[in-house]
């Protein structure tokens, strides 16, 4: 069984001999995208470029977000030794990829696998791709071929389907267990009280899934006290899993915090923050989306 291509290092480990993620190994799913990275003729184009003044905005925004992360780490009694910044690029042009990479961002997050697969050839090599949205079972093959790590394991049915696909290929895939720590009815994820039991089942029944952490989304616009309770709930689950020795090692990463609340999440122990809007202020370039495909579903 091949090891998963994504490893946290340090407190974030990395692939041996490389400070960045390296391209995924070839898989039976075939190549994704085209253009500079080869593959099918799904799309072939030169990577777009941002106007220089917009690229400067991206660089300044990245630096400002990193400063805010470090300031929050300094304030938080439970803050992690390091925090990984995942740039959520679903609402911006692929022309932002190169300025992000030049600013030191090595992690890109996309909600929809079909969009990520179409946009990925426009990105510089050596980046880590994070799937951060709900995944339909009929898109598993594309997701495994596109993403290095998946943040939204939100049902055991999905875990079963992923296990079958990965076992057939002799591959492991790093995943975050999604927890509905805010208790909102419209959100996906496991209830906090069932999350540890779910982790036990994944560890026992799904050897090709590699639980590396926990993910949650706080309620939009909630008061600070509610936001902190959401993040503390996820941290408590992580700590309980460690005390019980669930996993080897137990999943220790906490993927929590977005543009409006990432500083609170960092104070409460986030090891991964998923930030979009704050990185692209002052960037007017439009969103690149794939052409419609017959019969495709969201």
C-alpha cells in the first residue's frame, strides 16, 4: 500500500527531501487537466497573469494575514506552535496562483472537485491541494486524483465508498473528520457526541483512509462566545482522541477558522486556517470556471 502524498510537517511534517508538496504519483484514475501538466484535452491554455498592481495586493494581503495569525498565536493560551494557511481560491481568478506561490503560500483549497480539476493546470507545480467541500460519491475518483488531502469526511457512507476506491488502487488518502461543532441543522458533519465513535469505525474499517485531523465551520456572524465554543468543542475532541490513543498517531490537526473568524480559531488551537476573501482584497480579476459539462452535477 502506498503512503499518502500529504504529510504535516514539523508540527508540520512534509514529504521527504522537499519543503513543498510534490506532485501526486500517477494513478489508475489517469491525469487531471491538461496544458502545461499534460493529460487529456479537457482544457489547454496558458496560465493567466494578474496585473502587477493586483499581484502586489495579493502579496501584501498574504503578509497581513500571516501577521494576524502570528499575533493571534501570541494571544492564545491554546495556540498551536505553527499554523498552515490554506488559500481558498474558489472565488478568484487562477491568475492569483502564481502571486500566492511567490508570497510563500503552498496550500490551495477548493470546494468543488470539478472546478479544482479544471483550474489546477494553471497553478505552479509543487502546491498542496485541499478539498474543503462536500464530496458526492460519484466524484470520488476525480477527487482522489485531484486533491492531496480532504477536509470534509462527513458520513460513513462516504468513508465506505472512498475505502473501496482507494483499496482498489493500493493507496491511502489523508482526511479530516468533519464535525458540526456549531450544531447548525443545515450544516454537514458528525455531531460532536458521535465523532469519536466515527473515528474508531474509520480506523477499524477503512485502512486506506488516513485520519490526520478534525474540521469544523463556525456559524457565520455568531457572537465571539459562540465562535469560541465551536472551536473549543473541536479541540476537546482532538484532545479526547489523544487521551484514548485513537489512531497511530491520533489525528492531531484542527482545520478551523475562515476570513471572518480565523484569529479566534488560532487563539483556540487551529493548526490549519482556510482563508479566502482576506487574501484577495483589491483584486478585481474575475473568477475562472470550467465550461459546463453535459450531465455534470454539483
